[in-house]
C-alpha cells in the first residue's frame, strides 16, 4: 500500500470515528483539541462581577478535609469506560465554550416561527400557535438568553475563584499523585468545582427559556460534572459545592429576568394602539405574510440593557424621508441587485443569512468568541469574561435595534417595490435599522477590544454581515450603514465596562 493510499485510509478511519462519537449524544460538538489554560488567572479574585457582587458565606459549605472523597475518585478512575473517556474528552475542550455551543444549538432548534392556526376547512382562525414550552428563539430572545448564561457564568467563576484561593483545597491528583488523570493538571484549587458552576448556570437559564429541555439539560449536566470525577480532577464534594454556588447565582439571574421588561416585548394590544399614532418619514412597515402576522417584539426596545444607558440615549435618528434623494438611490440599488447580483454577493448573502432553524447572527458571533477564547487557551474565568461582554453587547444591540425599528417603523424594500424580490426569508418586523448590522458591529467592537491584533478581521466580517442584507434585498443600504455604526457604539459601552473591571 503506497503512502497516498495509506493516508486516505487513515483519514477515512478518523472521519468514521468522529461520526460514531458524534452519535452518542443528541447535542454533540465537533471534536477539537482540549483546552489547556496558559494561566489559572489567580488574580480573578479581584475582578469585578457584572451582576452578582456578593455571595453570602453560607452559600458554599465548608470544605471537607483534603483526603475526603478520594476513594470515590480512585474508584471512578479505575472503572473508566470508553463512553466515560469520550465524555472526558468532550468536556476537556473547555466547559465555558461547550455550554455556549449547547445554548446555540438549542436556539437553532427553537428558531422556528409558529404556524398559523387553521380550521378544519383550512381557513385561518385569526390566531397563531405559540407554545410556551417552545418559544420562538428570535435573535433578541437568543441574545437575552446568551447574556444571562454568560453573565451568570462569569460572576459565578469570579466568586468560585475567591473561594478556591481562600480554601486552597488541592485537586485529588495533588493529594494522591497515583491518581491517573485524563484532563489537564493545572494545579488550580478544586473547591468549588468550576465545571459544576458553568453547567448549572447554563442548564437553569436554558430551562427558564425552554421548559421542555429539563431532562435533556440535566443529562448533560450530569455528564459534564461526572466527567471531572472520572478524569481524576475533582471530588463529588467539589462538584456539590460548585452546584450550590451556581444555584445562588441563578436566583439573581432569575430576579433580573423577571424584571427586565421582556414579558411586555410582545404586547400586541398596546402596540396596536401605539401604531395608530405613529408618524413616519418613510413608507410604513406592514407584514408581508399571508395571513398577516403580528410584528415581532414591538416593545423589544423597552427591555433593560446591560451596559448602554438606554436605547433612547443612543437613538440614531430617522432615515431620510421618502422625498430625499437617498431614498431613491437606495431603492435603485435594490432594483439593480434584483437583476445583476454577482456570484460573490450571492455567496455573502447566503453565508450570513442565519434565518429560521439556525442560531441567528448572535449565535454566529458567540461561536467566534468561543473559537477565539479556546484557541487562546484562556482559563475558564477569562473565557467567561470575553463571552459575557460579547453576549451583553449582543443583548444591548437587540434592545437598541428594536427600539429604532419600532420608533421609525420603516417598510422593507419588497413592500415598497414588488419587483424587488428577496433571496432570503423576510423577517416579520420593520427594516430600519438592520439587526444583522447592529449585532455584528456590537460583537466586532467587543472582540476587537479583547483581541486587538484581529480588529481588522472582525470589522471586515461585521461589514460583510451588514452588506449581506443588502445583497439579499432584505434591507436598503441606509438600514445597514446606520445599523453598523449603531452596533459599534453599543459595543463600545461593553468594552468600556470591561476596561475597568480589574482584569487587565
């Protein structure tokens, strides 16, 4: 067998192995290299939390003796199965990044618009079919969930680090060097266990949004936390302490979620009354669906942001009026693209579409944050810092963008001119400003702060994401240009918050 043939067979064997591993769990991630932090970031004890500033001393039980639980660890290590080894490898990839990826996949699962209710004869009943257990995971909905998960994770890990470096309970393999580990031996104090904090916060926030996911998420929690015992790097009591801390953090997250005005984002009766009073400079938006669907989150701009002072404080102002030359210029560009779009423009439009059944633009940018923190081999607490500020910026971008959309209530190009056919699904909300553009500008700004060497790359991607909506004829150019600037300004607020959190 020659070298080329041998290489092909090896590659095929690896591919088959990865496929088989991927079938073990309904929410699986690609196999990537394990994350070995370049630093434990012991100084995180001095970092500033975002939401949960204090944790009562009674929340985390007093640490047992160092040799407590070692028999359980030794037994787990001695009895490792192939399935457990696979789980260990999965969670060695970085628990912060892995749970973020799980959240994105849940969003993609539920990013499906509810169907119109029909009578037996096929006529529309006048209602749609939202299921409280299966809400529409729209970009604002997803951004809100991402922010709650990541803020809770970051705050929880700061408090965990404070406990770790106060208690200084050594990891099992430090107490007993004969314990064979299958995870990086970082020397990080083990009490409380960080994986349990990350997992419990994510589980509870996902279930808060998607109640039907409880069993699935608890199974993943069990796998994630037990994998640390199987790997020889945590005792069951370390995990229990982490879970206790996380549950306290979750109570604070739920308090915020209950009072952030999201519950009123889809108040359709109130919107109908407000819509009747709107005066616009542009043709008014109307649903292009049949039957007409109520607009999505008309009061999304009232939701509480994380880092911008308010949506109104960052109002970009109205688009040009219908009589302005800019209006005709932008509409003429739409007409030209409907006839003369290039292959490269089509590629860009498709790549960034991120419509139904995907994790949307916020998910695309969260994945970038996952990938960058993982490739930088950041500790769990430093990874959580990056993801939390990116997620907060995405949430704030949703609030700011939806405020603008429903203040100026502008029509989409295809409803202004029926000849402007779209190449992507039409979102059921106003055009100005573009969500893709605002989300992308905000995330790019924050990522540029954390990874300044890649600033040009992030800004180029954000610009391409904005342009993609023009190429799809979903938005006129003014929507995207103003949205991108709007996003950058939103992102700056999160970057400024990070600049003074004592982590630099």
